[in-house]
């Protein structure tokens, strides 16, 4: 039968041990060496790019210095030119001198194409002499000069160093919108005590001649280069990336300005990781910087790295395939042998576990004799770690609320029990030798022993460990455990009595509640002969129920059950059985005698109570039955009283004219006690029966006085009074007038209404 190699865990281990390790080492070596090569070559590449940038930027700096020197030389020539000096120092030179001087300025302008314009300024003259290829040209009054910015510079000439380029922008003429970007070289004469400006020559060089070489040497259009002055302000750039700007307070500017040396570093400019190269300050205190995207510099290196990774993955994939083929050829026979051995080992392990559980279970239940030889043989045969010759304890774990738990998880109960055994064994093995036994139902037993186990006088460590078991099972399985532990013993023959003792003691969970921790030695076997069932209290309980005193009945029930607490659990069980039979009979009788339907909670049986584990749960069943009984009796009593009130009112209305109508007559007719009728009627209507009879008779008398011509004596007789004098007194007492006066008043009112 062919073996499926692809799903075999043994074959996967063979791949790793024999062939895959070699392939992984090869791939790892390739990747590590490539990484080292990549890092080193990247650093070399960055340094090479920096050296190239530094050389280009330095060359640009030299060209700017050279142009500055040219502007300085040109200015000195103009100061030595006789015609031009007349413009600088004469307030009103004649027309011939002015024409000659302007011709000289135009010659200088035309001989140097990078010069945008030349200004000659005489503060005493009304004109500024301008020589320019574009825009304003000639003699311009100061207020007509479009380039007013130059006048502001001249007003504050002390703030500018001579022959240090001043970057600025000005309009070419008043009608034009196009601006000219220039670097202005200022040469002025301010000799004198007042340090006032005597004359000035301004040479404006277009920025295109200075910026044309910035960033162009490498031919890399993605690079951007700029000039920073001594204050960190950006003066010029190649405008390849206009979104890139540097403020003096930016981190990049601060890092560049923090040193006087040239250098480079990696930073983020305009959201792009870049190589930032910069020069040392030149004679103008300018620095030239260049930003080159890091991705462009390392593009080829990244391609090499990606290729290396692909090669490594390819080698790994091919190696895995070859390993699979070779393993399939070489190890199918070995795989069959290993699978067979594992199958036999698994069968043996499962069989040993079942046998060990069965043996330990029989030992605890007393179905197998406990002898030293038998213990030694079983331990050796089944691999039992528990030593019955050492001090040992029995710990009984019981699942709380087992009946509902079993109903919800009966198919998985053995899995949960196995999990409880594993968790308990794992925690207890930290301090003890442990064996776990599934005793069926809700019970699991831990057998623990240790030569260094704490004595019975010091159980704090044991209790702490048992609480850890409770918490772990509750956290992991959401199962509450009640735990009972036995005292120490070193005698194997005490195993069965100890088990019975912890089982007996565990039943006290009914008083202690779920999740309790019980020491069985605190609940020893006691004689039950001294327990006497309180028949008198049982009789009072029955009487209280029959009288409808539910609160008193609840207290008596709780007292009777609490009295069983100091005794063995069988006393509680016997008492519960007796009270269950008694109370079920009493409740049944009460419901039947009052013609009430039995509620679903009746009858209460031992089978019903068996699913409850605590005394509070059992009490709740009885107390619910008590409350249901009282509620139904109150409802029925209320209905009976309502019916009685209705019948009394009907009798009063029908027999109002009968002189014999009174409370005793009504009681005789209803065959009830007059006192009971009077009390019930007063409680429900807040009126006395006699008052209601008199009120109805008076109302009928008023009607007869208004609507008939009967005499007062006849009216008294009709409404049940045999004595007309008594009628007179009662009428005046109720209405404040005599019947005769009442009739007269009514007649007068009727006549007045008729006249109206």
C-alpha cells in the first residue's frame, strides 16, 4: 500500500536532518554575504556620490567667487573712469559729460553678457544713471525708477558688505509684469566724518549665470542644488524641484550650519529620503548643498539585492524539491517501520492509561486488595508514579452544578474530565508526586505524595495550590470545582477509608456552597444516635403553613435544616427526605381544600431536589412553593370577599323597606357570623353595614317626599321604619331639616322655577 509522503511528519524531519540543513546553510550564507556586500558597497557608493557632488559644488563656488571678483574689478575700473566719476561726484554734469559716461557704461554692459544692468548713484544728483539691456535705461529720476528696492538698499548701505552678492527680484520697467532675478554687487564711497554715502556703483548680474552650473554636472535631473548664506537663508537653486524649500530653522539647515566642514548625511527632503551633500563656507560665507534621492543612488544596488534574494529562494525551492524526491526514494521503507512502531507505541500508551485508571479506581473503591507486593508490581507494570509507602493525601475534585453541566456537555464530558485531570496534575506536580483518577460522574481524585510534604498542622501551601487549581480550571474551562482533601497517611490500607471520608465530607458542599475548599478531618464520622428530629418544630412548620404564615414557615424550615449541619450528611439527607414528604403533603392538602389547581412546582420529590447541590438552592424550591401557595390563597380570598360584598349590597337594595333588615338578619340569610360579615364589609368598603342601610333608606325617603303625596307615616313605613317619630329624628339628623320642612322647601322651589 503506498505511503503518502507529503503528509508524513517523519519524512519532514528527515528533510531537515539530512538535506534541508545543507540547503538552508547555503542560502543563509548567500544572503548574509550579500547583505554585508550590500551594506559596504552602499557606503562606498554614497561616499563616491558625495565626492562627485562636493567637487561639482566646489567648482560652482569657485565660479561664483570668480564672478564676484570680476564684478569687483569692473567696479574699480568704473571708479577710475573719468567720465563716470563725473556722474558720481558732480551734482549737474553737462550734457557732453553725461553722454560720454553713459556710452562708457553701455560699453561695459555689452562687453560682459552676464551683467543685467549697471546703476551709478549720486545722492546729490536728481537722477540715477541706468545702463540696461532691457527695461529702464538712461537718466531716471529717483521717484520714476521702477527698481525702488535699490534705493532702500542704498539708504541702509551699512547693513551690506561691499561686493557680497545680494539676491533680489525687481521689475524691468513700470509697464512690464516680468521680474528679473539678479545678484546685486554694491560698491560705495562713504568716506567722511558723518559716514554718509557719497557715491555708489551697483552691478546687477543675472542669476542664470550663477545658477546655470548648479546641479548640472552629474546630468541627474532628479537632483536639486541650492545655495545657503551665512544665516541659513536659501539664496539660489537649480529650480528642478521648486517644492523643496529650506527654512533657517529646519533640522537640515541647522545640521549643515552646525559645522564649518564639508560633509553629507541621509535625510528626508520634501517627503523623499535623500543624500544631502554640502560644502564648507567659501569666502562669501556661502555653502552649496545638493539633494539626491536615495532611491536613485541605490537603484542598482537594490536590483542586485533583489536578484540575490530570488537566487536564494530559487535554490531553496529546488533544494526542497530534490530533498522530497530523494526522501521519497530512500525513506519509504523506514517510514513504514517508524509508523508501525509509533502505532504500537500509541496503542500501548492508550492501553496503559486505561489499565492504570482502572486499577487506581478499583483500589479507591475497595474492589482490589491493597498489599505491598501488589502495589510494587502494579507500579512497575503500569508506570504508576504514586508511592503508597510515602505520606500521601487524597484530593477529591467535584464539578459544581453538575446536572445542568452534564445536560449541556454530556457528549464532551470525558474531554472536560481529561482536561481537569491534566490541569490539576500540572499544577500539583510542582510540589508533589501526582496520579489522577477519573471516578465517574462529577468526581476526579488526585493522589499526591511527597517526602517533604507539609504536615497536617501546616496546610497553607496545600490550600494555596488547591486554590490555584480551582482558578485555573475556572479560567480555562469555565468550570467551578469544589475540592475536599484528606489528612496525611502513610498506610496503604487506609486508602479506601480515606476515600470514603473525603466523599462523605464533600457532601458538606450543601452547606458551604459551590467552589468551597473542605478538609475532611473537620467533618469526621460522628454518631447519629444523639440527633433527635425536632417533631415539635415540624408541627409548628405545618401549622404555620396551614395558617398562611409563610414568613414564619420559612424561618422554621431554615432552623430545622441548619440543625443537621454538625452531623454526617446522611442526617441532612434523612431530614430533607422527611420534610420533603411532609411539606409536599401539606401543600397538596392546602391546594385541594381550597379548590386550587396544583402549580408546576408541586409535588416536590427527591428526584427534583437531587439536581441541587447547596442548601440555598433547595430552600429556594420550598420557599417558591410557599410563596405560590400564599399568593393563590390571597387571590382566592380576595375573590370571595368581593363576591360577599356584592351579595350584601344586593340584599340591602332588595330588602331596604323590610323593617327586619339589619346586620343579624343578613348574617342569618348568608349563614355567616355577624362579626365576620361586619369586619369584611368594613375592610373592603370602609363603611358599616348599618350605615349603608340607613343611607339607602334616607335616599329613598327623599325621593318619596319629592315625587309623591304620601304622608310622612306612610313614607316611614315604606322605607322600613315602624315608628314615624324615629324616622323624623333620623331624617333631621342626616339632612338638617324635618321631612315636612324638606317637602315644603321642595314645593316652593318648584313654583319659583315655574314662574321663572
